[in-house]
């Protein structure tokens, strides 16, 4: 992989951040209820503990500016240079209860730029991603697809950068406003890097989930578990609790 001038990366990311702030600055001066914010606490056996937050500011009845962040530093993430992800995007309501949210994120740490063998750096990669959400009276679901691409090569001699493809899908039935259950599928591929010619599937999870939710939409708790379809792996478990503000 061609080594990229760090100053060029830094200037580009500063420019993106300034554009985003200027674009939404007038909105924050208004006193209305267009702003939404969600915090979730997640834990699974691969990523460890990782808090996540997502916010949105409504621009019209069918669109909103969004932002998100993932603090991957917990659990095994501590060995990836305090890996941190932050991004912005747009959310579009395409039908009643159906939303599409494309985003672009900035990655910081050492996982992509050196496979955790080099220094933790700002702007080590980017992650274009998309979330499709389904929330109807009797059913719920979500689809996520993200590609974690390195833009800096800080790997030592003989080392490698890495790219990852991460996606999941779940679908459930709401037995009531308090309880729902469904199926969760999730896969992570370690894609080819600067010195890694082949992609490897790290895990492929499939199993049921149950969820308990505040009927007023302020909080929820979800637990999923089941089998790992990758040979040599055994099973998976994933716990999430979320709070809406």
C-alpha cells in the first residue's frame, strides 16, 4: 500500500469537520425538539465492551443530519491503540417505519494502519457505512454494512495494514410494546491488506435474540446468543442496553 502524507490526511479531515460544523451551526441556536440522542452499552466476546452513541437533528419530515461514535477501546480494543470511531451522515425516511442512514466515519488507533503493531494515530482509516432500520407496530429489524479501510500505513517492516468488512441483520416480532424476539445474523471478514493477500472470515454468528423495551421508548435491553458458523469457533453472545434522550 502506498504511504500517504500524514499532513494531507490531517488537513482533509479538519476540512471535513469544519464543513460539518458550519452546516449544522444554525440549527443549534434554535429551541425546539428536533434533536434526538441515543447511548448504547454493548458487550460480546470478540470486541469486548464498547459504548456507542448516535444523534440526529431533523431537517425536514423525512430527513435528518446524523452523527455517531464508537468507543472501541474497551475489552480487546485496548490493544488497538485505543481504537475510536466517529462519523456523520444523513437519515432518510423512505416509508412509514423504514429509514436509511448512510454515513462516513473516521477511524483512529492502530488496528488498520499497522494491525496494532505500530503507533496509535489520528485518521488511520475511514469507514463508509449504511444502516437500514425497520420499526413498525408488530415487527422490527435492522441491517448494517460497513467497510473499514486503512488510509495510513504505519506498519513496521514485514508488517501489514488491514481492512475489514462488517455486516449484520436482525428481524423480530413485537409480542407487545414491552417484549420482542427475533433472529440475529452477524459476520466479520478480515479483508486483504498491504501484506495480506486473502480475506478471512473471523466469525459468522447466527442465533435468536430477546428484547425488553420501555413502552415510552426511553430504554431497552437485548440479549442475543447462538452458534458461530466458522469452523473451529463454538458460539456467540451479545448483550446491549440502550437509553434514548
